[in-house]
């Protein structure tokens, strides 16, 4: 169970993130989750959106560099040690995580993981009865 994540390359310039959010909003595309990483010259806005194809189309039309990556999303208890337990499952099987981000809502947290071996990551999480999220769980088209 993977979910498509968009990565948008953004110049480090005032208002560029807002341009992305305006374009998505005007086209009825919801951002379910996002993370922004930066370096000296540009940022990478990684996001889960409600309509991947349409988001790619409208952002490319606006001259943004956009790529799509498969990520693994899961739901875990929002309590001390819960994420550590899940990461232990992956570490024991030598699954390297390139990056991850998370957001919590009350008693649960949703975690987005970009592992180097997506299939093995899903297998390990499934064997350990982790609550993997599908595209439908996130209202994604």
C-alpha cells in the first residue's frame, strides 16, 4: 500500500510557497499533509494531495518542477514510544528511511515514510500489524 507524494521544487523567494497553495486551492486540490525542506538555493515541498494528476498538471503549467514518489503512510497511537516501536521493526530488518514527516490528530498520528525499499517496508509493517493507510484513507483521487 503506497501513496503518491508530490515533490515541488521551489525557489527560496518570498511568496513562492503561497503561489503553490493558491494554485492548488483555485483548482480544488486539498493538501492532506506536507513538509518543506530547504537548502541555500531552493526548497522541496513534499505533499500528499487529493488529486495527484491534476496537481501535477496545474503546477507544471505554472512552471514548477514537480515529481511523484511512492511513500508509505501509517497511523499509530499518539503516545510516547509508539513511533519508536514501529521504527524498531524497520531497523531490525535494515530498512533505511530517507525521510519522514508526521502529523497528529488527538489520540493518533499519521506518519509518512520514504524508505529505500518500499515493498519490504510495507511487508514488515504489515507483519507487525501496523495500521497502514491507503489512498482512500487520505481521500486521495
